[in-house]
């Protein structure tokens, strides 16, 4: 028996109609009688499925359509065209049975009341979602343990640091144990330690409850740590949907060779592009198709004590994908 996807998206579109006019008094007066409009395609016919338990990275530059897509999938925006279902529900209908199974977390957007402790806001969420008292207490205790919340839940939200507030926000979003998590930049602005803690928590929540997660982030460390699959979107269209490792393989035309030599001043420009030199350690960039030949030639020609071949950093690959998307749109 085939298990249906948790999230199904087919030719989904969102088009905004926005007014526009030239600068100046004449244009301002003219717009009172004849207003000009133009269409902006925030999401332009995207299609994908996400299956139970999948954690999928949703990547793209600012304005690519990521947040608009998450808002349509969570029912906050009505699509212009196409089809979207989440757990068998049409999100725009905002049915109670649908809302009880999803959550949307947006980095640095507050859902907890500013002037009261997080625990009081949690009580309000318990009433809204009609969570039985025993189940609520069990969930809160579990979230306190996973996110290390013991010392902050009784403080007013305004007295918490950004990292503490983000942990409290995430816990508040998961009190009803949703089966679908839409996470929009959940670690934005956090220090490295707090980012790791949030990533570890998301991974553990996914493991314990089998939740499906659609994650947007500009921090590639979040994506590498949590996602095997990524969807890359640019100008409202999908450029890539597949394994993260396949993204590097498809869009990177280069490899990086790191050498350890007794003398880093040896001229290596004949072998590739020298990216850096540091105390006997040299980093070369070479064409992927030539990697084997150049590696063998380096080992034959030079007194190398160590050599490693690496893929370029994922940030560089993503930047290359975005650049290709911009060229295609132009």
C-alpha cells in the first residue's frame, strides 16, 4: 500500500497585483484617476511532495518565494492557482483538524505575550488547542528537558535574550505535538551554540514523533545538519529538488585539492587556481573532470606529505545555483 505524501503541491502559484506610478506630483494626481498595476509572481507554478518523517530544506535568496509558499501551506495565504494539500487538508480552509496538526515558526516573530512568563502563554495555547491537562504537563516537561528551559519559563518574555526567547517560542509552537513543522529561519540571529541546540532539538523532535519538516534557512549549517533533501527555489520557480549531495554533484564544476608541502612557495599555478597558502598548506581549485589527472600529477611531481580532495563549500554551490537561476530569469 502506497503511503500518501504529507504535503502535496502541484503547480502552485501566488500572484500579487501591486499599484505603481512614476515619482512626482503629476504622476500622483494622475494615479487618482487612472491607477497602473503590475503583476508580481511570488510563486510561479511549483510542484513537490514531502513524505511522512522527511526533513526538507527549502532554499532560495531573499524574495525567492519561500515564505510565501510556507504561508500558503499553513493557510495564511490563499493561492492564486494550483493545488496544495497538507495531511489531506486544503490549507486555505483553515479547518480545526488541520490547524491542530501543523505549526509555523518564523524566526524573530513573536507569538508569546511580551509581558508575561512563557508558562502563562503556554496555558493559553493549551486552552486554544484543548490539550488535556495530563498530556499538556507531559509535553511541557519533555520540551523543558529537550530545550533546557528550566530557568527561563517563569520570566517575562521581554526579559529573555534572543536565544532564550527563540527556544521558548519553539516550545510554545509544539505544545500540541504537530505532525507538520513549517520552520522559517528558526535560528536567524542566534549565536553558534544556540543554533546547534535548536538544530539538535528539531532532529530529536523529528525522530521521536515522525514529524515532517519544511525548513528555510540562510545558514547552510542548519541544512547540512538536518536535511538529506533540498528544494531550491528562485524567482518563484524550482531550480532543483533532490539529495543535498546531488546538488553539489550537479552544480559544482570544481573540486578543491588541499596539499601539505615542505615549501608552500612552490609555484603551483600550472596545476590549478591557488586559493590560499598557509605554512606549508596550499589549497587549489581544479576542474572536476580533471581532478584524477591533476592529483596523480601532483603526487608524481612534488614531495607531498598529505593530500585531500574535497567538494567546494555548500555555500559556494548554493551561490552558483542562485546565479544560474538569475541568468535564466534574465
